[in-house]
């Protein structure tokens, strides 16, 4: 059955845990002050995040002097846009010192 | 020095090349410090920077923003998030910045959102400062 939890639709699923795993999970979730359901949900989210991070890290491209120079040139391209409020350079900042 | 750049700094750097944030981003690309990042931060950068209102307010096209973020991803040191301390901040977007900082043994979080990030960061011995203050630190010998 699907229901809303904040802005997120959540769905209940049957979940079978080995007795030892369940007891340990109940113990740790109680120590953390969350329900077993919240604990399991957070554990699944963290596992997915780790897998996605691993794939991202493995597939990242290596920077080259050319790719870095191109990005710097783009970043430093002159424009007429003023800085955001509170993004001013320090007083007396010399562009050459950057 | 090991640095995490909050998304607010990226957004300001995309807005103008005349501000402190753009200078800090340039230093990151020049690898004047170690930029720390994980997959969730890379997603957050794209998610926020490519929102219509931010693209409109920036000086770049959609594709140019992607190019800059892709280069930041290339030069960054990846951080494996082994431990997530909760609760940390009021905003999940801030939590992922703090997670990377804590797990990546970060020295400084550069952010425009000191109100939400400075307190939790301090608990872990991490300084939080805006881009201008960070440049002052670098100028006075931080490395």
C-alpha cells in the first residue's frame, strides 16, 4: 500500500530478516533512537548511495592540462554580471595574487 | 588544505567572475588545494546549478555549466562516506556537504550558508567560512 511521507511516496513491503540480524538491528536502532523501519530504510538508502558513489568514482574521467585550461578559461570569461551580495573580494585583493 | 565547496559557492561563481567564489573555484581547478567530493555532491551541484532560475541568472549556457561541473568532478578527490552522523543540520542538502567534510578529513568548508553549516562543522573541528574569508586565509599563508 502506498502512502505519502512528506513529499515522498512510500510503499510497505514484506521484509524477512534472519532472527540474529533482526535482534541486532532492533538493538542498534533503539540505541540511535529510531524505529526499526526507519533504521532499515536508512540502511537501504546508504547502501544505494555507496553503490552509486562507487560507480561514479570508477567512471570518472582523468583531468588533462587541456581540459583544466578550458574550464578555467570558461570560468574567467569576462561578463557584465556583478558578484552576488556577500561575494565581494577581500579588501585590497589583487587579481594577480589569485 | 582539504576543502569542501558548498553548492552556494558554485552558484555564486557561475553568476559572476568578479566575485570571491569564482576565484575560489579557479583555485580548485588549478589544484591549489584538495577539493573533496562524493557522488551525492556531484549530483547536488548539477541538480541545483541546472535549475532554470540559476541558469538564467548565470553567465553560462546549460552546456557550459555542465562542463565546469564535470571538470570539478575530474580534479576532485573522492570521499567514501563511511559514517553519517545524524542529526547534523536542518537541511539534507547541508548534511551531504557535512558528510563529505567529516569523512574526507576536511579543513575548511567554503560556504555562503554559514548559519546552517558553521555550527555542525565546528563540532567536528572543521572551519566554515565564506569565499572572501577563505581568500584572505589563503593570502595570509594558508595552504
